[in-house]
């Protein structure tokens, strides 16, 4: 797809993310698999997604979940592109790109991944959004983790996390739309990656800021997450 359809902010962000991703991948048994499909001026779709090379229950669950999701998403995009481009010839094909934006693997018990999705279906620019995957070994079994799973049973984790995120967003100059937001959705509260000292939450374009701002990230360290956060799930390194 033409680079002119992307904003400068996304181009710069992609370069930084690619560098970060490469640093992590070099230290871990992770490979990248690519799915590509195109059809003239109707669509051009490429998905690059990570595959853990370990033969562990956690790696098996992560690989199966991510592969199934990205194949389904790309297939649905292609079907949409075929329907829409059949109605009217396109100057440029519909574009679709997926690539890892962040990942960290604490072998063998914790794996955190962010995938960056970009779609162009005409107009001044495309649309970018992120999907997060977090997996951990719990009681000897692999599990895809939601925010609640990182807190003790019975914890009022949602109130704690939402209050802190809203406070930080109101004090972040990037979040220019935050005064129009009264509460955060379950999807937003579960869109996070795990880091060695806390969780990083990501807000897609238009959720708390304009498209030109790009995604907005807010880091909550262990102290921000409160005493009910299960710090033992996140290795020190």
C-alpha cells in the first residue's frame, strides 16, 4: 500500500517499535511467520505474527490462539475488501498490515505480546489499532490472562486500576479527548502488556486522543496497581 496513506507519526512509531521488537526477539526462542495475499487493485494483505519455538504447554496455547486470531482477522478483511471493491474500482488497493509491536517472554511461565493492526480502505488515512495477548502458567496449566487474573481473588482491582488510569490520563497532554470519557470499558482495561515492573495500557486512536496523536500508552507500576496485584506472576528480570 502507498506510504502516503500513513501519517508521519505512525511511520516514526513503527520504526521505534520494530527496533524494540528486534531486541526482544534476539534474546528469545521466537520466530516470525508471514501470511500474504493480494489481488490486483482490490487488496494487499500481510500479517506477520510471532511463534514461540518452545515445546511447552504455554507456547502451544499462545501459538494456537494467536495464529487462529490473525488468520481469522485477515480472512475477514479480504472478504470485506472483495465486497467493497466489487462496487467501485479503486485507485489503490485496500491495505492490511499486522506486525508485532511488543513482546516479552519470561521462559517458561509468562508471555506478553502486542500486535499492531493497520487497515486502509480509502480516504485521507487508514486506521491503526492494537490487540494484546498475555499468557501465564497458573496452577500448572497455561491460561490466557485477563486483568482480573493478575489480582488476588475478591480484589476490587477494577476500581483501583480505572481510578489510577483516569488520573494519569487527565494529566497527560496527549489524551486531549479524556474529558469526554466518563469511564473505561472492559476492553480498554484488558488492553495491556506486561513489563518487568508493571503493566502498560494502550488506548487506540480516537479513544482518548486524535488519530494524529497515535496510540496513547499509560504505565502502571507495581505501586500503582496496589497490594492485591500478584507480583509473583511477573519475574524480576
